[in-house]
C-alpha cells in the first residue's frame, strides 16, 4: 500500500500542481501543418538528422579534452532546435573513471519531471568503481533547459502533442549525435541507461540508430497511445484534443512513431535489459512483457516495487553489473 500511495501522491502533484492550462493548449492549425508535413513519410525520416558540421566540430573538440578521470560539465548545440532558445543545448555531466577512449560509457537519462539528478550521481560513482564511465543528461525542457517561468519538465509532455513529439525526437537525436561523436573519438562502447521518460527515449534510440552497445530500460512507458488517451494522469490532454476535434484515429499513426515495440531493435537483444515494478501504473508489468515479446531475446525482470522506488535503482545497478557489463567486456 505504501508503494502505491507514494505513486498516487506524486502523480497527483504532477497532474494538479504542475500542469497549468496555459501550457496544455495548442493551435489546431499546428497539428494540421504537422500532419501535412509528415503525411506519407516514414518514422525513419522523423528521427533522421543531418549533422551540422560546425556543431559536430564543437562537440568533438570538447569531448576530445576529456582525457583524465574526473567530473566534467559540458554543453553542445542541439541538432534539433526548438522554439525555446534555452532548450537548444545538450547538457551532459560526465563522471569518468578513465579517459573516454579507455572505458565503456553509459548515458543516464532521467525520468519526466525528476526533482534532482543527485541520485543519478550516486549511480555514476557506482559505475565508475566498476570501470564504467557515465554521463548524466538534462533532457529537453528539464533543469538547465527549462524556459523561464515554466516548471521543470512541464513543457516536455503536454496536450500540445506536436511539441511533445518534437521533444522526444530532439532527445533521441541528441543522444545519437553524442554516440556518433564518442565512437569517432574511440570510445569502445556507448550505451544508454534510461528511467521512465528517459527509458522511453532510450528505447526509441536503439530502434532508430545503429551503433549503441547496450541499453538498460528502467520502467519504460510502453503503451504510449493508451497512456495518453486512457489514464487519468493525462486527462488534460484528452479534454484538449476532444475540444479541438482531433480524434484518436487521426493521430494513431504518429503514436506508432513514438512507441518502441512497433520498431525493431538495431542492437543485439541480449544487450537490452527491461526492468520494471509490479505496482507501476505507467510501465505496468503486462506492457513490459509485450515489449519483451516484441524484442525476443531481451532480458525482462519485474520487481515488487512501485513506479517511484530507490530500491529499484539499486536492483538495476546489480543487474547491469551481472548481465550487461560482462557482455561489454567480452566485446572486441
């Protein structure tokens, strides 16, 4: 009961205290323009991006300077600019146990509206002790990327489904660009470690981009369309779309584009861990089993916790070290 009560209170706060009407509205003409632009195009087109030579040079130059163990905070231009200038940078806090060219690195992507990244820093220290480098990302509209006057993460998922889709796309493109730059600089392995919203991003990245070497998906939301249309957490979205006369069928194709199990993995399935909680109302067990079936060969384990659980993070570190880390060491 305590687990479920914690989740209930957290989701209530998100829904009632942090979801303001002004950020739940969007112009139906924006949806019409989006539909016209992407009609007849593919999901690969949606996530594809052309690397800006100047931006890539800035990224590679800064990354090449990370030659010693330690903590570094770096920022790069995003490959997918948004209307909010403050959101148009990639922010990474690197925790290195060795130079970038000497150890695997995993990028940790936090949950939606995470209060702090402090807990992820503890996770980084644990990975460093095992010889694994780590980088904590600020995802779109969170922390350093939060527009003035907005709550943390408030603009990442709202009734403005166009902005929400572009935020996901932006995050996927950013981590793909980071991976490309690190591989170019000689990083032996680059992987993803996502929690909730971050796991959603990680799941899409490993279906859209080759070259990642592993992924740990912690409590990933799986049934994206169902979550947006049927859960009380998003009834603001449902009311707004109904008000605008946008039907579920009209956006069904686009929900497929943001749903990981509709797309094939581009990394070996044995290097994908799907971890969840028995009492999680977002990445609930049956949905995780569906993702596991869609990606045969991936590892699935469900723990007796809720969506918000520090013990789940401890279990995730343990499974990473026992299952995924040995595979990376065995790779050429």
